[in-house]
C-alpha cells in the first residue's frame, strides 16, 4: 500500500512490511515537520495485506473524518489525518513477473519426418469443362456432375454419377456407373477397364489423360486409337471415290450405246 499527501507535506511513501513509524522525529520513517505532529505520532503496521493503525499517547489521528482507534484496520481509499496533515491510503498493484517464454516443442523422438508423397495418379482435363484442370487420384473416386462427387464436373454432358476410378498397381480401374452417354478408354466404350499412363478417359465430350508423376507418357498411348480412326476414315473416303468413278464409267457406257 502507499500513503500519499495531496498537499505536498511529504512525498508518497510505499509502506513496507512491519511498523512504519510516523512523526516529527528525525528517526521517523515518515517525518512530518508540522505543528500538531508529535515526535512519535503513530505507526502504520503492515502484515501481509492487512494494514492497522497503532496510536501513541496523546496523538491526534482521524480516519475519514472520525477519531481513529488503536488497532483500527485501514483500507485503500481511507483519508487519514495526522494532526493537521491529511493523507490518503491507496493500493499498489503488484507487478506480475512476465511468464518465461515457452520453448518450442521439438520432436526429439529420433524419427525422421517424412514428406507427403506425390499422388500416384493424376487425371488431367484436356477438353470441355475439365480443360486445364488436374485431379489427384489417391483412392477410389466418383466422377460426375453432382456436387457431392469426388470429382465434380459442371457439365450437362455427363451423368450425375458417371464413372468411378480406383487406383491399382497397374493403373486406374475405371467402372461405368450406368451413365447415359457411356465411358470410353482410348475411344472404346467400356463398362469397366484399366487406364494406364498416357491413356485417354472420355465421358461423352469430357476427356482426361492419365498422368503418372515421374513417368514419361508413351508416344503411342491415347493417340493410337485416334490414328486408327483416321486411317479408317481415309479408307472409307478412298472407297467412296472409287465407287463414284465406277458409277460414272457405267453411266457413260450406257450413254454411248
């Protein structure tokens, strides 16, 4: 606790544990050289957090305007009069010690921290609403246009739950889930099949390519069916041209007769 003197008769005094003697004598802890203050006027006795007043014979002391009694307990906010000198008792907050900084927690088990492995399979969108997007496949996942699908594609060209892909040791196992427009691997419609590195998965007009991180894409993958398709179309066109030439020859023959 602290004793302050609003009129400046004495500087503020921080009361210590035990007896804090007040008076006009030179040996007084709180020396007030004022008429009406005896050499040994009183003592403010602090025991832990309790402060009491000890009066000496003939000393005039008031607490909050009333005559004080010997042994009276004082509390913060009290106005104390030592003869003509007025003082006020105030509480002093204890400064708490700053908590010691916490040491960072270190895993000292001796185990090496392992980095998260790259996804084993990645589907890369190459057309439609999936173009330019990549989808890591580390577990069985459903592809469809419904927002609750693992791989949701906002396109009316695929079914709500179109197909499921599931990692295996050789690639992605693909299963059609009763879609309306079918599931295709490298251009061939399948109910179920295996998708390997570089192969194309097509769900109607939405196409994906399977990429295995760390592996090169085979040059013949995915493009082979397309090449076969192109060869078939070229053969059909050639056959049509030959048929047309023959037809023209037959017509000309009959016209000359």
